C-alpha cells in the first residue's frame, strides 16, 4: 500500500472541486483494505470511503483518512439456463458493468445505463432510473466491518432498501466498506421496462418496434445525454436532491393552488413529486453564481463551471431547499453526500 499525505481530490470527484485529503490511500484488494484498517492511522483519524466521486460534494478539505476503493473484478459464481449470478468488485465503474452485461445479453440493468459512479455505491443508495431500481436484481453484497476488519454478507432483506436508501446510508453508516456486489441477471425472457419516462417515445424515434435490452439501454443513454450535462465537460454530480414523497392530502391541497404540479402515486397514500419541478417553479433553473449554478436544462442538477468552491455549492443548495420549503412546504433532502 502507498499512504500519501495532503493529496488533491479534485480529479477524484465529478464536481471537479478542489479539496485535499490529509491522508490518502488507494486499495485494490480486500486484503489490502483489511491491512489499512489495522493501521494506527485508520484508528486515529476520521474515515471517508471514496468510490467514483460522483455522489459527493466536497465542501472543504478532509482532515482524516480517505480510502479510495478500487477493488475490481467480475466473476460468474452461478449460472443456469435462465439466469446468471455475477460477483462484481465495488471499484468497478457502474456503466462499464452495464455494458459488460449487455455484451453477454444479460438483462436487468439496461434501464440503469449511464448512471455515474461505482458498483459499490449502487446498493448503498439503491440507484434507480426509468422505472427500475438495483434492488430488483440484487442478490447480496460483501462488506468489511471497519471496527473488526471481518468480512460480512448482506442479503436483500438485510440491506433494507428504500427510495435512494439502504442500511448503509443510515443505521450502519460509516461502519462498513462494501467490497463486492452480486447481482442476478436474466439470460432469456428478459422483462423489458419501457413504460417510464420517455423510453417508449425515444424507441419510436429510433424506429424500434420490438426492443431488445440493448435498444432500451441505447434509448436511456440518449435521454440522459439530452438532459444531463457530461461531468467531463461541466462539473456535476447528477441529481442533487431526492424526489420528495408527501401525503396525498398535502398533494391535493397543493394541486388546488398549483394545478400543474406533477405527482406519482406511491403506497400508503403517498405521492412522489419531482424535485426538479419544484426547484424550477422557484425560479432556479439556469441561475448562475460566478463559477457555480443550476443547470439550464435540468433544475435538479447543480454545476461547477470551473473553479467553483464546494462551500459555495453547499450554500446554493441550502438556498434552493429553503425556497422550496417557503413556497410549497416541502423539504428537499440531498441525494449527494455532503462532506
């Protein structure tokens, strides 16, 4: 292992924000990770586990130990005529894994194409897009207990998946480091999900009558590229806020005052309201503050045009949240992890 001090994290976060790690180490195996956790430097410092850096806002320097999880590898651990179980290293790029699955005609993750980040972060926040969440193909994961250094296994039930939530974001936050994720993908009779968003319309534009999982992936990529800025061109972390869920009664009251408010029915008399719509109604879409701002095409995306500061982005996010509370009585929660 190579332990470094005062390391810039700018190339390791998709916002492209300058922040330094007091101590930094990159691990490429479970064994190395366990060795690092046994070191005195790991016990005497705050820890921050960094994956793809696509779901984090670095608002300041990190005065502790940053562990870059670069554990790679893909392995088929079980296969039948109908499905395959694939064990994937947490440090693998998520979209590259989706492309790998498609190249083998394995279905289940095509709607999750082009989501930034690593495989290890995917179950942590139960990534989802266009009607599909990772929990639908999730089998189990392995994680190292930070205190004991032991490897533990979590099945779907143990992860307690919710909307952009898992046990790793609340109850056991900061206690485990995910090392491998095992997914169950279909080999035939794929269940295609084309009903959400603009997938069906995009497939028609592509003149696809009988879509394959590859067609759906292509459509999702086309939609995402038309709406979301490329982090390599404009610093961003994708959707900054979660879509809030509110009571049906509150939604009906808001609909009286704002007839155009969109909503999607959820269980238990809840309604999901698009955070981007709420933010746009508060006048934030396209607003710029020097080097930072709100994307001109998607109000849910905060951006760093170059040279912006993480603390300024954090302040902007707080202003946006406060304005939505004032106008609609709805509190937005960040999907991005603010450090």
